[in-house]
């Protein structure tokens, strides 16, 4: 009996001890939870949807610039960057996935601006804001449009080409993608200069009167288009209005094969590494410089303002009609560059941007002239 009582006393003592330990542990845990810093809650999600990876600017310049600009303006924001690689369906799926994740702002360089309008409407209906980046999105009341004046770009090409072709010259036109509003704007600018020349007979258009449209702005496709035009016209083409530097590279390859490179001037836009080098080589007459270093930060400033509920959007200097209203727009300036003024790209630091790689890289394998003396 004495042993039984002794055992019961030991059990009670042990239970009391365990309870005491539990109380102490709970007290310590509570104190720790009060003193430990709480993890910062995740900020809003912003999606940056790129169209393709053929043109170097998108991945080489726009992506890093937009990310760094957003992080500076809204440090807690989550920035997702996706590239649809010229597939409109992929871009739509990317947008839908980002909205499912809770994206508050979509910044979109649309592959097909007209088709993406339906997705933009859905995004807006869900409470998200949409910014058209570089390429206009039509049919939806988007929040903003940030781009360059593509009509002015085309006009700069046409003006240069008019001055560098003779009366009666045969001119081919290679446009960008038919689904990209910018391609049509550039074409409008080109033809504002050349339509009167074609109508009067001062210049002759080779191929379709409005030019050939190139799916995805694809350089190999532009090369094939140029090869076909050369074959059809027995190489009698004196100049080519090309809508960008990448396609100009493909066109020049076709001209080289017929020993016409350097004899038939070619235009372009973007002031890309390839474009600058082709200008120095004498294969490309000019390019239109668009300082994309300004575009991503301008878009990030607008995205930041939208996230913070600000009604006045920074940098807006115009409005653009997209079929659903008058869209607040940031329209950035452009500048024609040729062998005569390539030094501009050195002075303003453009040649040192990631997509170009520095003057040493520009001058690799090109003649020692202009900026490469």
C-alpha cells in the first residue's frame, strides 16, 4: 500500500513538471513571436508581356530596363516578364495566367494588337490595368500607350530614301507584321513621301503597291520575300524601304547574293548592332534611332502611378485613338541616323547599351570609317 501511494505521488509530480515546462515553453514562444520581425507582405504583381525574341531589343534592353525601373519605383512589386515568341495564342494564355495570379497591371507589347483587344477587355473587367507598350492595342479602353510615333519613323525613312534615289528608280517596300499596328503606321509614313512619287512616275513601286507584309517581322522571311521580288523583276530593283534593321539584314543577304548590296540603298529602324554595322559597311543607308532606354522607364512610371491609384499619369504628352476611346499616350522622339551622323550614337551612350555591346564590338569586322576610324 505504501509503495502504491509512493508511485501515485511520483506520477503527480511528473505531470506537474511536464505542465510547468509547457507553460514556460509557451511563454517563451509568445515572447519570441512578439519580438521577431514580421515578414513583409508581397507587393502587387505586374506582368510585362514581350512579343518575340527575334529583335534584340526586347530581351537585351526592354526586359532589364523595365525590371530595374519597377523595382526602383515600387520595391515590393512582383515583376513577371514573359515572351510569347511571336505566338498570339501564347501571349493571350500568358496574360490569362498572370491575371489568375492576381496581376494588377499588364504592360503588353502585343503581337496582334487587334486580337489582344478582347483579352485587354477581360483584364479590365477583372479590375486590372492595361498599358500598350510600343504597339497599340485596339478595341479596349486601356489605361495608357507608350511608344514612338511610327508614322514619323516611316516618314523619316521615306524622306531619306527620296533624297538617295534618282528619278525613275524602282523601289520595293518590305513592311513589318500585318498584325502589328506599328507596321501599318510605318507604311503610312513611308507612303506619305513615296505615294506622290509613284503616282507621278518619278519612282516606280516594285511588288504590291503598299509593299509586302512580313509575319513576325522575321528576317529570314524578309530575305525570301526579297529573293522573290528580285527573281520576278530580273534584279531590277534600285532601293528597298525596309521597316526595320532585322529585316534589312535579311534583305541585304538577298541583295548580296545578286551582287547588289551597297548599290541598292536599304532603310531600317532601331539603330541595332546589325543596323549600325551595315550602315558602316555601306549596305544599309540609314536607320531610325528610337531611344528605347526611355520607353521602359516611362512605362514603369505609369504602372507605378496606376498601382498607387494616381489619376494623373506621368509623362503623358498626347492622346491616341484606338477604336475604344482616346488613350493617354507617351510619344517619344525619333531621329534618322546614317553614316553622316552615327557619332550621335556614341555621344549619347547608345553604343554602350547591352544590345550593342560598346564601340569595340560595333567596330569588330567592319571598315575603319565613320565611328570606327
